């Protein structure tokens, strides 16, 4: 602890090995020929595992070549990859790993009582995580310590690093000029077991920033605006790399907000060239040695793009022209500038009111965010105002919470009516015990990142609008959706009118960050304690050891079709937007994350069946006399599992967008799903399906989606060639309709050679186990 109360860190395990990274990059450059590289390429290519071996033909094409990478670190939220890592049978992790208990703390009354109650109700899970951390030498951030992405930014992120996190907003750490990639637990297990992690070399989109943010516009508005331009699919298979004069002005935490919400456009991750503001953030968070090492690496040209680097697309944004933007409802890419928002609400016929304002979360709880909202709160207080609607604030970490308290930011918010919640995800992930508006149409305004239906309070009718923390705060004093704090005033009881001045803020605390409760900080790089017992009770309803999934291939499989998938039945044709929240709902279900049987009861319960348009209804064409021909989706999936009938799903565009939630792949697989044919897939989810041994196929002709319905039989043709190594073998699917009509459709796939091994052995984990044995 320094004289100012901030934590000075042991930086040995968090400083990237710059010399060896730069050496590795040189090897790659020698193989590729010395062409100018983007920053994203430099970071990725410097982490290629054994480049002489893996780039044998000297060819590396963005959007085509699969890279074998060696990430330097893994971060996991709650129970994600631990159960899978345990079944790999290793004594310790191959890279530094941290566990963060942030998703299970339910917001009810406020920080202290919410935390206490949640620790009791989730004790079994937290004890399991803590013992797994002790056994394998993992840094354990216990409940109340903060949200994974904020803690990673404060403690582990470093310029030029490559890390994986089991949460889709892992890219938040890109605010420190690194590549942080959200993955499923099975990918995390690759890094934890020292298995090279595979990624198709992403395309790189250059976002050229010019001008200066002014007035009310914030980094959040930049990414809200960009989400409107790119849409939820625009970043798929791509890294967003920001460059230009507008980058250097942004605070490191502002850049983190931008990187965080790159996940909303489906981007693999986002990054920025190393800047003085990043250096200042490293120093203020007790990591001056990392800053010094980064300075040296930057001097060798490692932490920025080469001159003349080529981007796959360049998007120009003039920050001077940006105005605050509000996105939603129900999708993060429906962007409306605040000046047009009142008209938008009127046109839609929605009530001009909202029922709660929520700020904070991993996206927007930086010191800069909190000083700016506290400034608005003080202005309002001076005018005698309090918030018109419930106003909730989630600090991202204990460090932020303690610094807010010390610098009187918390009191400024509480004095106008705010409730400060625990340092955890809370309402952002549906952990919000909301007593009002349980099933009525209403609107909320949040500074979070995601706004799919039911996301925050479990009510499908709640319209969540995303905005900057300052806009959410100012509007919370009006309670009206049409209120524009830039132009409008609030009438006071005296008859006078009150108008906010643009908020002022401070990037970093002059007195340094306060550490807060030191018991939240784990020892750095703890030694594994192999004798630690990990308890998973047989009758537990919260934890369940994972049974390996079986393979469809090989002599014991009983599959009469050899190296083709067995004949599959279509369970459902899913209509429209189907995010990982639709496939595996969060909120109250999160408590079953460690228990696959129990959490599978929520499979696709908010998905729309395209045959009839109903939610959570599926048809069972093979039902017996004791059963109805319709049931819930998990109900029919369970019937298929009981009949040992492998099945398939037909799905729409961008299937599996949203979070990295691995259960969205584990659960269908658990019930016997073997193939999903989509108009298109979201990246992380498609990989998660492959990891669990489910074959994802893309329609070549998207209109074929309409030709296949529930109960139809599907047979793959060509998978055998693919598994036998025939290059460029395509897969066709023979469809036998319920009425006997038969036809074939062409599909395409994105399976690499390694991924075909996962399919063959039933899952990536089965394959790793085989490699390690
Ligand atoms: Fe948590 Fe919401 Fe961030 S769930 S990790 S605060 S996106």
C-alpha cells in the first residue's frame, strides 16, 4: 500500500514478455515477407505458437488462415471452465488464471445486505470455486471484489498482451492496448492446459478518429453511434482497431468502454495504440513497471500499427460531430441521437416516461464516469432536485467503490436518491429483484452494454435503452424519455427552470485509487495446493461433475452411417433473433451454471418457433399415446434424449449473438443436438458449438431455411470425406420431409482440421484428454 492508500502491485506476472513477443513477431515477419502490419496483427502474430511449424506454407490470409495462438492469461467469471479443466486431469494451469465471483449477487436493497444474502445463498458454489482456485493455483476474487472486466483492467491488462476471458465483454481490457478475447469455457481450457488456442485470423477494421469529443458526448456515445452503423453483425470475424488523432485524447477507461461494447457488434475484440493516458492509468493502478516495459516495447514499434498498414475497411468518425446517442430497445444497434429521441418515442407511441435509471456495470463505472455523474448530482442537488425514478449505481470494483466513497462521489449520488449496489454485475445480468413492473410494459435507461428482452429484470416487456452514464443520470431527474438535458430544462417548485451544465469529470483520482477492503485482493500467482479437496456433493442441485459427451463415430458409437452423422430429426425452426440469452436465459437460472442437468431446463425457453410463432413451444411428431404432440422446447428435447434420438435445429441469422455463454452450446448437446443449420452464426457461439461436438452448418441459399421444419429427417452427405481429409469437401444435407418429399440442400462449414477432431471425438475436451493421455 502506498502513502496515498493505493495498492502497488507485484508486476512480475502481469508484464508481457515483450522481448520474446517481439522476437516471435520478427520470425513471423520473416516468413510473411516484410509487409506493414496493423497493431492487431502485431499482437496476434507475436503470440503465434511455433510460427515456423504453423505457418509452413508462408501464407497468412486474414479471414482465412487458422492461427495457433498462445494466450498469456485467462480470466473466468464464476463457474465457467473449472469443471471442464478438472476433467482434463492436470495438477496446475499452464498460464496465470483468475476467477471472479460477480454474476451471482442479486440486487435487492443495497450493497451490504445484498452481498451478505447472496454469499449465503450461493455458498456451495463459492466454496467450490475457492477450493478449485486453491488446488490449481488460481487467483480468486471473492464475491464483492468487483466485476471481472474492471478487475482485469485494474490488475492484469497490459499493452500488447493476448488474453482470453470466459465472458463476451472481455474485450474491455482492450482499453489498455491489448487483445482480450471473449470465449467459452472450452477455449479457456485450451489456454489453461497449454494447448495452442485456435482462431481464424480476423479481418481488421480501422476506425479512424478525428476531432474532439465535446459537451455531453462521451466515449460511450462513440460506440453507441458505431453500433448503429455496423449493426450487431458488422464486427463478426473482425477486430476493430482504432487509430488517428482522436485516440490519444481519450482516457484509458473511456477506451475500455468503447472496447467493451465492441462485443455488441460481434467484433472478436477491439484495440488502440499505446498512449500517454494508458501509461498514466497503469501508474495510477500501481503498475509503473508495466508502463516502463511498455514504453520500451512501444519505442521498438510494437504497440502501434506500421505506417501504411492496410485495413480491410476504414470507418471515419469525426468526434467533434458526435452527439449523445440512445440505443434500443431490445437491440444495441438501434441508435438514435438524443436530439431525435423524443420524436422517436412519440412516433412509436410509447409512453413518455421511464421507470428506473441504472448506471455503472463493467461498461461504465470508471472514476471518470463517476466524477461526471457526481457533478450532475451536485448540480441537481443545488437546485433542490432528487431523482424522479429509482436510480441504481453499480461500482465495478472494490477499488472504484472505495475511491468513490473517499472522494465524496458516493455521498453526492446518495444525496439525490441513488442506491449504491454491491460491486458485482447485479441488474446488468438479470440479478435484480424488482418488485415493481414485473409484467407490465415499461422503459428503463441504463449505462450498461446489452439490452435484449428480459435481460435486466426478467420482464419481456421492459424496454431497456442504453446511454452514457451522464445522460442516464441527467434524465433520471426528469423521468421523461423525451427530456434532452442539452437543450431542455426541469421546472422547479419555485417556478424557475433548472438546466444542467455539461458535466465535468476527472480521468484519474489525484490522490490515487483507494484500495478499500484488502481482504478482497488475492495473493499474486499463488502456488497450487494439490491436496485441496474439491467438494461436489452427489445430491447437489447447484454443482454436477461433467460426464464426457459421447462420439457419433467409431466402433462403439452404434451409428450405422459410419463417418456421416446418424439420421437426425429437426426439433425446431427458430425464428429471428436468437441470442445466447434466448438459448440459455440468465437471471435466476445463473445459479445452476455448475449443474448442467438443472440449467438445461431453460433451453431456448424464450425462442420463437417459426412454425406458429409461439414462444417455447415445440412439436413432437413421434409422441406416444400418453404424450401430447406439443410441449415446451426443453420438454421435447428431453423426449428426444430419452429416445436416444439425435436432433438438429434450423436457425436464422446471427444465431447465438450476445454473450459468450457456453451453456448455450452445452445444453443442446446435453439433450442430443448434433447439428445446427443457420442462415449465419455469431463467432463465439459457433466456436462453442464446435467445441462441444455439435456441427454448425451455414445455408448456402438462405431461403432453404423455410424448406425445413420440425420432424423432418436430415442426413449429412460429404462429412465422411471431410473427416477423411479430402480438401475442400463440402457437406450437403438430404432432407426427408414428414410427407415423404426428399431433396438435398448445399451447406457450407467453417471447420478447421483441429475442429474436425473435436467433432470426431465428441468434444474438444475429449480430444484434449486424448492428447494429454
Ligand atoms: Fe457483468 Fe454485465 Fe459486465 S453481466 S460482466 S456487468 S456485461
